[in-house]
């Protein structure tokens, strides 16, 4: 029985000092959603020009309704209570999600809940491209969604966490077709 935590964040940018202003996590076991966590977080860092252009509404919502980072940490740890050795599921986990979680939770707390196990959908896409199973354009999340007929990427943490699950299910169907 595998237990996954599908995660996604929206951040003020991609630099080291940028902050997460929206976070979502969906706990899944054997394909069934057990529970969902979603929170806006107030930040001190101004959004990058890309975030300002594409995520302005969500960013402003986070500043209006968000919680302090300390409260986010408490709330997320309460959500994770009784769950350990979770497999992180997401897109480009090593680029954003894992560094953010390690930075905010601390190394020791991170490894208390998350072992070294991850299922990075971007890595599955790259592997599938190398096998010539999917087109190279699918390296882009938008093209991968289009390939699997999943619509556009929302760029909101909760919808993107849900999308992670949908993409995983599409890959499973793709590599294990029903006869």
C-alpha cells in the first residue's frame, strides 16, 4: 500500500529568497484521496514580474486571507500527524517544492515525514520521451496536459495538486492499458 502526498506551491519567484504564498497537499492512498490541505501564506517578498502578470489575483488573495508562515507550519504539521514516510508526488519537485519544504520545516522535520522517496512527474515525462513513447514537447507541463487531454494548467496550488494526481493516473493508464 503506497501513500502519496501530491504537493504544489505558488511562489513569489524562482530565486533563493523568494517565498511561497500558496501551498496545497493532497494525501492519496491506493488511488483514494484521504484528505486535502490548502493554505494561503502572507509573505514579505514582492512577486516577480512573471508572478505579477500571471498570478496577481492569487497573490493578492494570499496577502488578504493568508496566514503567517509560523501558522502555516503548525497547520501543515497537524495535517501530517500520524503520517510518515510519505512519497512526495509533483512536477519538478526538486526545483521548488522540496527546497521550500526543507527551508520552512527544517531538514530534520522534513525527513521525519518524507523519506527519500519521490515520484516526480517531470522525470517520468523525460523518461517517456527518451523511450520515444511521448513527444518531446511533453517536457512542458502544458503540453503534457494537452497530450493527456487534461486541459490547461491552472497555476493555483490546489488545482495543480489535483492535476498531479490526474497526470499520474494518465501515465498509469498509458503504460498499463486495459485490454
